[in-house]
C-alpha cells in the first residue's frame, strides 16, 4: 500500500511551484526552439523530421531525444501537483508525434531514423540508443501514473519488444548492454507498473552481462570515441569487470551512479547478497574518497570521470549537475535497500548543494559544471578549465541537466519518506514540510519544518488511532538535539542506524517536535585532498556556504578564518529565498607589499576584516565574480 505525500514547505514549495508553473512550460518552448536568443535545441523538431513532417536536417547530440523524454517525465510529475490542461495537451501532442515517428518494428530513436537506420545497434559504446529508450520508458511510466493515460506506455512496450528480439542471451542475439546505463532503471519501473517479468529479466540480463570478458565493446568502431585513450577504456563504461565484483567507482560518473541505482533496484528485488556487498563497497568508495563537500562527484573533465582517491580539485572540478542528481537517485535506492541514515545524509547534501546549484533562482539559467572555486580570468584563459563557466547559461548544446533537475524537483515528494506496511514503520529521511497519508488516508502526519534555517521540525498525527513506529533521521551534521512528545521533553530516545525510533499508539493531535542544534561550523578535508590542505569550509545545517567577490572583494585567496567568533546572521535583499547569510571575524592578507612584486622575502600582514558567506547554491546570482568554498584556516 502506497503512502501519499504532499509537500508544503517554506523552502521547497516555492521552488517546486515555479518548476511546475513556469520552468517546465518554459523548457517546452526551448525544446521547441521558440525562445529567441538562446541556442536552438532542435529536440522536438528531430521528431518531426523522423515522422516525415519536416524537411529539415537532424541537429544536436545523438542523445537529443532524452531531453524531450526527461521533460515529459518532469511535466508528468508536475501534473500531480499543479493540474494544467494546456500542459497535458502539449504532452499528448508530443506523444502523438512520437507515435508517428515510431517505426513499424517499434524502433524510436530520431538520430538513427533521420541519419542511417542501418547503423542501429552498432555503437553500444556511445550510440545512446538504450539510454534514450530508458528515458522514454521512464517518461511513459510517469505519465501513466500521473494521468492514467497509457498510450506512450504501450508505445514503449513495443520499443522494448524491439530490443528483446535482438539483445539477450539467446542464440543469434546480440550479447551486449548499453555503454551508458539508464534503461536498467527504466525497465524496473516498467516491470513495477506492468508486472511483466520479462522487463525485469531484461534489466537483470543487462546488469549481469556488463563486465564479462573479453568485452564486445572492444570490437566496436565507436569504442573510445575520437580519443581512444585510457580515459575512455572499459572502466569509463564500468565494463572492466562484472558489476558484483567491482570495488571502486571508476569512469564516467553519471554512467556509474545510474548503474549503481539499477543494481540497487535488482538487489532490492532479489536480495542478492553479492550485489548488496558490491553496492556497499562502491558507496563507501564514493563518499569517503571521491565526493566533494557539496555532494558533487566527478573531478576529471576529460571523460567526465572519477579520478584517483582524494583528487578533488576545486577550480577545475567537473561536478556535473546530473551526477549529483544521479547520486540522489542511488542514495534513495540504498535507503530502500537498508534503512541507514548515512544514505539520507548524502541524499540531503547533494540535494541542497550539488544539485540545487545547477539552476538559477529564476529557473531559466543552468550550470552543467559546478566548480567549488572560480577565478573568472583564469577560467576563461586556461585550457584545463575550459569546461567551467563563470555564469549560468540559458541553455547548452548538451542540455541533459536542465530537464533532469526539473524532473527531480517535480518528483521530490518521492524522496521524503519510506512507508513499510509490514511492521507499520514510517521513515523520515528528509525534513520537508507537508503531509503524509497512509492506510488510504485514514492516518497520517503533518510535518511543519523550518529545518533548513533554524533546525526545527514538528510532526502532528491525525486520523484514526493506531500503533506505528516512527523513525526520524538524526542528520550527520547534528551536534545535539532536543526532542519533545506532546510538549514534554524526552531524553534517551532509542536510535537505530541513525534514526530516532518512536513506537506508540498514536492518537489525534499527538505532536513530536525536534530542535536540531544549528550553527555555523568549520569542516576540514582528509589530508589526502591536497587542494584543501590548510583550509576549512563552512556549513550551517545541511547547507554548504561560500564566499563571493560581490561581498568580499577580489583576491579571495587572501582571506583566512580563525575560530568562528563574533558570528552574525543576516538576510541580503539582493539574494532570493530569505536565505540565512553569515558574517564572521576573519583576516585579509595586506596587499601593500605586493605592489609591483610577484614574490617577497617578507610575510604580508593580516588585517582584521568581516567575512561574509552565502549558501553555495545561491552563488552566481549577482553576476560573474570570484567564488570559493574552502578558505585558509588559521584556527
């Protein structure tokens, strides 16, 4: 029995409403090339070409179909929250167009339909056919769940039949898998919706076939793309060894976390202990050796890859928005696999910081890459920072991130709780205000949250009396907290795997309140992270802070912080969101001795200053300028 979640939250509700009412309709116009002054997407036009309704030529990345698919998924989720007849008609029109473009054998990929159908299924490495199909399947399932309309779903079933006839373990079939995992997650969703076990079996095949040696990928002309170097080898595709044997996260980050998400789906379905152990190993490797403090992953631009352990440069970080989103997908599935707060901690970190920084406050400008430090002049001059942008872009040629973040935020209600009917257990993973209804609406909790800025959350029970076990996560950043049940302070609450457990016969208006101690704190990196040696970052609750040139002037590298004393909180009218900004006592290196000098035998004096810091996710909303998260530490 599913639970129903409705978000009503001072931090998230305005963002979700803007996504639903403004940004998703805006992104449709972009995909339809109807917004002047930004790069053409051509994504919807490609479907018209494939349907024989346009004489234009295919344009864009060969995975351009996935932008449309992610948009449909985002729009589908938004319809549950903000019914919109006009938006629904646009989706229906797109589905009709896709149906006209779909080939008689079920195939639907505009790049190959428009360019050369003879090359279908000849470039698993980088052809992205299964990847695009996966996004189309996810969109179809979401639309069916949101509206009950199954036309697109049946189209996708035909498409999957195309693959089932050609890929698999049987004689005469292609023994392969997608170079870019995605369809695996989609097949599991299709299986959950239809209960057709063939979709689950195909997903299992694709996961278990990956990594078998000698790899069929090595024989493909497209393997290694145009580079043919070690960054685009089998590790790039997580195809160097079987999935259940992998011990370290390697290769393209988005590919990796999409694969790990599907592996978690499989482990959840089967209880496969080898797969569970592999996932635990991979999780530890990512979060203890290869993850930025913002929940971003991917430090190597060439190949958009994981690098070596602790190689986390700030100014040339890749930290793709989609990679943080993929990490959130994986964390959610790990939580379903085993209820441990460490997964929710990372999900929250990536959500508030790594993913949210990828979209501007107006929702119409985006970062593909999310650096943790920016020097505009260097970013625009250096070859190794050519991927770094000093301001968010209106759109990109490779626009996977904008619709991806739209579908994440439009479906955010699916990440807050886990309800287990067996055992009558409700897990609170994210502290987002709203309502959760269980037992067909007979029971539930209303959550009131000002968690992000003052650390307070309150859960009120409503409905018929009933015995439940409420598990409330204790965030990893918390130093201490106070809890009260119906106004009475409660101590020595039982904790299990990072969750407070409160089991009781709940009655109408029962109230549980938690106050997490929230204050500005310094965070230090493992000494193996050379880029952060001698430095500290700042966090307040779940939010990572940064310093910007707009508040502190140029040469942010000259700033240093000691003990956090004389700390003040303030609100900046130039920043949206009523976000808590902070200022504190620090130092700036005097620039007097550096006039006409590059080096000096003298040590520059440090002058007392007030340092101002803002939430990292808000950086870049006041124009281009320097920014950094890690500050010299003398405390």
